[in-house]
């Protein structure tokens, strides 16, 4: 909920730029979703992520899934697709305007840890991938940020105020954009910083 001085750090793996357009319009298609996720659950997660990201000054909205068939201009399709997700939990494609979720990745998660509530991971993935449409192309180096990666694959680990907490839970990243995620988004979209680096109520 708070972004302190010096915590706006990234892995330097991309160049942030303004959101692809405003308002951002998202439409959810439930086809091919794993059976334990209901359409209303996932739609609410998409809407919740969009509403939280909107605190950075870029308006967003949910539109009806019919808009996908109508090819409504500017609509970002949130969909389940093994191919378009590249086998990952999720993948944002800005040129195609798709946010694709990976069915097999979530099926594997449920198989390996059936007691874990995978809705937490799904909310995190939706929020993470959605952040790219709001302009955040670089991944955060602060572990708790929804745009974070835990390591860069070269032995370097993410930053945490209390590193002893890492590994105590399945998913350390927040399920929704943090104060630092929002602050970065505001900066790249030309908005003034939040008061004291804290999320709005």
C-alpha cells in the first residue's frame, strides 16, 4: 500500500511508455476456461484489476463480450488460449490487443497443489498482464509489486524490505497493483504523483 523512496526499481527489461489508448476497454471471453473458475468470478477479477489500475489516471472499463464478435475498435480481449498464452499463466499482446490466460498452466498448478486457492494466482496474472496495456513494459524489481519478477534468471533476486518473507507463501507478489505499480504508471502517463506514495482509498 506504500511506495517508499528508492523503491521504483525495475529489471531494465523494457521501456515504459504511455498506455496504448484511453479509455482502455476490456472484454472477457470465458471459452476454454478451467471448470473451477466461473465466468462471473473471472469477469470480476478483470474488472477489479482495471479499476485499481485506473488510479494511475488512465480510465478503463469493461464492455460486453459481444463486442469481441463485433470487433469493437480498441477493445482488449481477455481470453483463455493455450496458443496465445505461449504455455504461460498469462501473456499480453499489445499489437493484437489480447490478454491471454493459459489453461494448462492453471491445470498444472491445481494438480500439484489442489488445496491452494488458484484464484489468487489468477487475479495476480490478470493484474500483471493488464499493467502492460497501461504502459508498464519493464518488470518491477520490488518483489511485492504485481509487475514483479522474482529474479532475472542470472542469479539476481528481487528487492524486499523483509527478505525472510520470501518463500513463506506460494505467491509473494500482490494480487493487485501496488502503490509503486501505480506510481510508475502515473509517471509514464504524465500524471502527478500520489500523496506520499500511497494508494487511494
